[in-house]
């Protein structure tokens, strides 16, 4: 398989007429980006570090255009995280499109597994679908395309990576504290998604009742693991999209 492309995108953060996605909570003030530490972390001029919420960025170079820019931050969930980083949605100080929207719309980033409230998740996932349909940025590289649930060879290659997987749910089973959403009948080979039973209420409230997934074509996002077979642990309803 060809190596994953090193993606470099110039991100334009000019004011934007359309309303921004309904993402973020409390105002965290204005910061200035000093440097890019890695694809997940930005260094701020005040010595703190920032992780851009709701994003999976495949290459730190995609964030270089943020260096030296003042950004207004809004909190995303619990912040700081366990590594002491601010976790936030960011936008330029005179308003307009957020950094998250800009990166996703240019195909410089994917929407992560944990996004936030349903209106925010729907807005960002819609932007991602549009970028993917237009083959923008990383979506022009077939190695980033959603995996088919039957693509056993690719699963081995993508082990441990953040991926999107699409397919038809064949069955939904419960065992102990876990709900298994199965895309095949051979548990040592076929792809499955796990959901903790204690999270069922949150999924149901978001319109993603696990038991009702059987027979539906869905797209799931998260980190691909192998236990008895290929598996993905899903902890938030926004990780599941209906694609029919």
C-alpha cells in the first residue's frame, strides 16, 4: 500500500458570511499560537498547550498557517485534558468560520470520535461529507477513504489507526456489560463495534438505539483494534452515522 500522504494545506481564516457551527461552550478568552508541537497539540505564547477539539489531523504541517495568529477559544467538554492541554473550538477574533470548520472543509482533517452535542456533531459531519464527496485534501488519497466492513486485508494494515468503516449491520448481541454490533458472523474475522450497556441511554436519546441498528448501513469512526477479530470501541453516539 502506498504510504499515507503528508498533507500540507493553507488554511484561510477570513471572515465567513455563513453562521458558524454550534460548537463550544464557555469562553476561554483569546490566545496566540506560538508553534505547532504535533498534529494534535499547539503551543501558545503564554506557555500553555492547546488541542483543537473534534479533530483528527493526519499531519502537523496542516496547522502551520495558524502560527502567530490570535484565536478566540470556546471550551469543549472537560478542559484541560489529562495531559494538561486546553481542549477547545477556535475561531479568529473577528468571527466567522471556526478553525475546525476550515480544516474539515479543506480536507485537512477528519472529524474525531468525540465531537460534542448533536447540533455540533451534525454540522461538522456534514462539512466532512461534503469535503469527502469533493475529494478535497486528504480525501483525494484513497488510503484515507472509509473502509468497507468486508475489507479484511486493510484492517490488518490499519490496526491501531483512526479509521472510518462502512457496512451493513448483520446482528446486535449483548454479553455481560457490552453490546456487540456485528458486521458479519465470524467473530474471529468479521468487524464488530462495541458499546457499553451503561451508555445505551445516551445513544437512545441521540437517536442511535443500538438494538435498532441491525439491518442498517452505517459509518463508524474511531481507532481500529484487534482482539478476537477487528473491533472498534464506540463511546459516543456521534461516532455512528446512518448512510442509507
